[in-house]
C-alpha cells in the first residue's frame, strides 16, 4: 500500500527544527488546560503538513519549545496517540503516524456511517438556534474561500462537521466520535476544491433544515462518498 507523501522540506525530528512551535508559557495560558493548548498546536502542525508522517516528536524538545514542563507535553502526545495521529515505534519513539490507503478507506467507511446518523438525528432534533449557528460557520467558510484564505476556509469547514454531532443532541454519538476527531479533521483538510466543498455543505445544511431525516442522511452519505473520491485521488493517484 502507498503511504502519504511528506510535503515540503521536513526535518527528521522536531529537535532539528527549533522554529516550528510558537512559545507558550504557563503565564499566558488560555482558558483551556495547557495540555490541550499544546495538543492543538502539535495537531495543527500535523494537519498543515509541517510535521510529516514519520517525523519524531521528542517530548523534552517540545517542552523546551513551548516553554512548559514535560507533563503537559506528555499528556498532549497521549491524546494525539488516542486520536490516531501519533504512534510509537520500538526504535524511534513517538512519530507522526503514516496512513496507508487502507487506513484512509476505513476512516471514510466510519465517517460515512456516523455522519449519516448524525445528520439524520440533526434533521429531527436541531433547533432554530442550532441551525443558525451552523449557517454562521458555513458563511465563515464561504467568506474565507472568497478571499482565498485557505487556512481559514479549511478551519471553518472542519468546524462545520464538528457542529453537526452537537445538533444531533446525542451524547453517546459525540463520545464515539471523540477518539476519531483528529483523524477525521485531517481528512477534512485534504480537499483543495473549497468552493465545491462549501456548495456541498450548503446542500447538507438545507437538508438538515428541511427536517427530512432520510434526505439529510442521503445528502450526508453522498457528500462523504464525493469527499472519499477526491481525497484518495489527491493522496495516492496524484502522488504516483
């Protein structure tokens, strides 16, 4: 099976690229726990390709780079490992996970099933306030796409998918999705055609707002299948 290719000039470990991570001190901690702030920063580097598959993530170097103790870094790496973005190799320690085509296919299988269910429930249970919040996120994605801000557009499109399980008002479903969050977010960021993505999300929002659960599920599953085709082509066929 083919592995995802590294993008850009990537060093073999974080230790060799001391400029990658922004400085974070415990004195400038945001409202969320420090371990989550560190996790979010590392995760973002994985998403945007700065930490390529196979790159080493060395705890002490990350702690020095963030200007924090090793404990929040250790906890951040543990969470990323649970999300499936980081794995441990016997001879190299923790590294960014390499995803094969089979891995990506399995993620899409799970995504199609869970998103179909999420959208079905959202169509039945979403309030007007829920739908307004989802539309606001979609508008942010459209605006970012129009000004060609790829990073902001991908961030908003990821939030769009994050919001749908909340609209489903099913805590168990959200708990099932939580360990998959990182890998699914990574998939959401592989699409280059942001205008098409916004168009598909608009169709999905309309289907949920219609209150027709069967329609919402069909549109969600069709969206995932379309995304599967584009992502597999971008990651594997194009790289051959």
